[in-house]
């Protein structure tokens, strides 16, 4: 028993000693640990990545700005923020432009809380509080709304300029999220304001002076895209998407085109620190978790010097036509130039005319996105695809001669080629391209549909021929997405169940609609020997530039994507290239007058004209549904070893089919000339040409992503 009592004594003594140690020696430490409530991540934004052209010229950069921020804690009370706002108002000037009537009313209530709530009668309060169908929060919200309604214009007008300035600051402070820095003033912070606030930070809890940044564009190119501002923050329609990826609500994100498509690359890695708070929301400790890094830089395939020239040329032609006759339905032109071997877009331009009320003149605005979103009937530029589809399905053979003559079908008007209204002319597949024979294409369509032409007989062909046509055309990228690395690409329109006459229209490019980008991919497929390559505007992703001028190391080199190879032999493709060559250099070619005297290079191409009806306007527009003309042009150069492929589309150029301007041909000549002049000048200056990436064979290594083969 003595041994047992002694053992119990020792155990209790140990317990007392241990409790004493915990309470006396470690008591404060454990008390702090118990009081710690949560760890809250605080993300600090970093500058977005820059965007360069292929030669290292900055298209979109960042300009540093002095900024004053405020970080609200969970325990911060409105009265405390009001005191800080009053102190800040003595140090900085804040514009009240964005202050709303609702802001003024809420601020007046904050300043005159007792008086504001006394304006609501006891009867009104009782009616609200007695409604048990509503939650306490809903009843309070209803009471606050009633209090707000009691505030008069006279009350708001009595607010002084000083109070309005305090309100403008307080508004920014209260709109932030707990523990996330909220910008109070940025960009127009004067050195004096910055210094004054910096000196008194110890008197301004939550306030900090820092460096913010502003997105700066050095190009009007619309496809560069836009970003939100810290005030707008995350777009509401994608709020949950971004929050689930670690974004803060007031982060800037890309909202369109390149800025949106490459958001994850440009955004960068934010500085992350954890605020360890107690139960009251007071910050006990700030622990750094991750150092921030600016977003990676993008190097585009676009050559900015070539791009500026193309914008000038296209704008000039848009204004010339719009200020000319019969231009009621015309307002835009599109141009794309790309490397047919790897899909890199060297230049893409869309310009649209609009009437400026202030100056009383037509001006142009950028519509580059229209190169891959606006689709139109392209006309005869698709005739190489028609002939190649005829080869593929056995409707004709290479070198076949057919008679171009007016076609007479029962119950319809005669159908003719433009160059041959009444006679009978023997044409081969090459001549059909040179002189743009409609009849040759129609006879291919009839043969493709299992029919035959009988003068004054019915147009009897299998309407399934349209499916064979479209399958072949898709191999070139016509009527299907091109795969360009930009969002919201259009595939054009492919109406269902056409009749036999519409199939004939399809064969000459006057039924389905295509974008300028699709036309550029199509002619590139012919130029490079039959490979459809996805167009792309981003060439490289680089590590952040150390100084904003020198490009950083390559992080990722974006490879070419070859989507498929068309089902035609090399010989069949070469025949179409020969036909395109004669369009430029045979006196009977439809672009001979424009391209006959090219110097230093030989090219090949095809012109197009499509009759259509105008449906882009409102139904009340007097021109709605009226006949008009589209003109187009596709080509490549040099003929022997193509470096560039190009497409131009100018819809609705005239309301008079007897008067058709051809900016398509003139733009094609001006831009090919400029390309080779620029290349020559850069070589003489010891610089790289606008496109010196090599040929398809040279780039077809293991790094190339091939699809569909």
C-alpha cells in the first residue's frame, strides 16, 4: 500500500509540474496558436507579358505608374475606413467623376446614421420586422432601401466638395476584398502626392505606396485584344472559371483575341503571401509563399513594318471606293499574307469605313478580326479547288478539253462565261483557270453529279454532288475552321439541301461563304504542294524581357501544325499552279494587266468575282436584298519556291454590275511588290527578311505536329 500511494504521489506531482510548464512557460505561445483563426492567401498582381512582332518590335507593353493602395482587413469597420479616407483626402486629389447617386446616399447615411434611420417611422419599421416570411438579412436590406429612399436631393446637394472627395476615396477603399490591395489612385499620382503618403504610412493603417502598371498598345491591330482594368476585374461571365484558377476578383485578364487566347501565358506568376490572422481578423504574421514573376512574352509571326504598309494600302482603297460611285453597300476590305510552308501569319488587315459626323467625312477603323470571322461568297478564286475536286472524283482528267459555250437548260436563262457570251471555245483545265471559264466548272459539277449536258434538256444531276464537293473543299480549309490560334473563328455558311442550280453556283464560288483566312489557307495548300497548315499568329513564347527591349530566352517555340494532305497527286496540283501562273502572265489572264510586269519575282494567282444579294443591313434599309458584287484574289510568290501566300476579299464593292472596281488585284500587286522590296532592303542592310523561315521540307522535322495523316 505504501508503494502504491507513493507511486500515485509521483504521478500527480508529474502532472502538476507538466501543467505548470504549459501554463507558465509556454502559456503565451499556445494561447496565440489557439487564437489563430485562418491563413488567407494574398495575391499581388505582376505585369503582364509583352507582345512583340517577329522582329522584336514591341506591339503591346507595360508602362509603370505610381499607385496608392488600401488593404482592408476582415475586422476593419466602416468608421475606421472613413477616418483613413479623410486623412488621405488631405494628401491627394481624387476625381469624383465615378461617384454615383447610390454612393452619395450610402455615404450620407454613414455620416448621419441616426438621423437617416429616424426618418423611417416606427410603423414602417414594425411592418418590415413583422414579416416572418423573410430572413433577418432580407428585412435589414429592405429597411436600408427604405432609409435610402428617404434621402432627398437637397441632402445630397448639401454635401461639400471636401466630403465628395472623401467619398470618392472611401468608395474605392470599400470596393476591395479583404486582404487584397485595392488601388485608390493610379497613373495620375503626382510625385508630391506619392512622397506625402509615403511619409505618413504609419498614420494610415492599410495604405501603401507601390508601383502599378498600365497596358500600352503601340499598334492599332485589333487582334492584339484588350484586358480588363483593376476596377472592372474579372468578367462576370467567367468569374467562377478564373476564381477556381487562383485569380483575385480585381485581377486584370484578357477579354479578346490574343490577350484572351494566351491569358495563361501572359498573366504571369503572382506574388503570394499568407496573412495569418486571429479570431478578430487582425494580422499576426505575413509569410511569403511564392515570389512573383512577370508574364511570359509573346513573339508574333506578324511583321510590323509589312503590317503598317498593308494597313495603309487597304485603308486607302477602302476610302477610295467608299467615296466613289455605287458604293452604298460597300464598307470593308480584308487582306491576309502568310507563309504557306508553316502557317505563320505575316500580315492580317481588316479595314471598315464609317461616316464621322464631326468631320463630315468617311474614316476607317480596324476590323482585323473580320479576316477570320466575316464570311462571303468568294467567286472564281475557288476554281482551282473545283478542278482538283473533279480530278479526285474522276469527273475530269488532267489536260481534258471541253467546249465553253452558253448552256441552255429547260426552264432557265442561258448560263455563260464572262469571256465568252455567245460562241463555242475549246478550253483545257489550264485555260479554264487562265480565262476563268464558268462553263468548264459547271460541266465538272454535272459530271460529278453523274449527269450530262443536253442542250435544252433538264439539269439532271445527283444533288449528293454537293457533299463530294464540300469534302474536297474541306481538305483545303474551305468551309471548315482553319485552326488559327485565335478565339471565335467562323467556318462560313454551307446551306443544306441545295438544288441542282445551286450546285452549279457552288462550283464557281457563288453559294457557300468563306473567310479571308480560309482563302489564305486554301491557296497556301496549293502553293506548298498539298499540305493544309493551320495559320497562327504566335511564333514563340519567351521568358520575360529583362529590360523591355531585349528579348528573353525562348521558353516555347510554337511548332507548325499540318492538318492534312489533299487527295490529289503532285502533278495535278502543279497543273493548277501553272494555270494560276498564266492568270498573271498570259495576255488572256484575268490579272495580266496588273501582274504582267513584276520585277525581281514571278508569282501566281487567281481573281474572283461573285454576284450576291446584300443582307448585312437592317431590313428597313433601302438596299437590303439588292444585288451587289464581291471581288477576291488569292496568290503566292515566288512561283518556283513560295515564301508567301495571300488572299484579299472585298465584299459589296458595287451596286452596279456594269461597274466593278478591283481593289483586290491592286492590293495584291502592291503588297507583293512591297514584300520583295522590303526583303531586298533588309538583306542589303544585313537584316533578316520579312519571311526567311525556310521551306516546307526544311521545317518538316520531328518537332512538327501533324494531324489527320
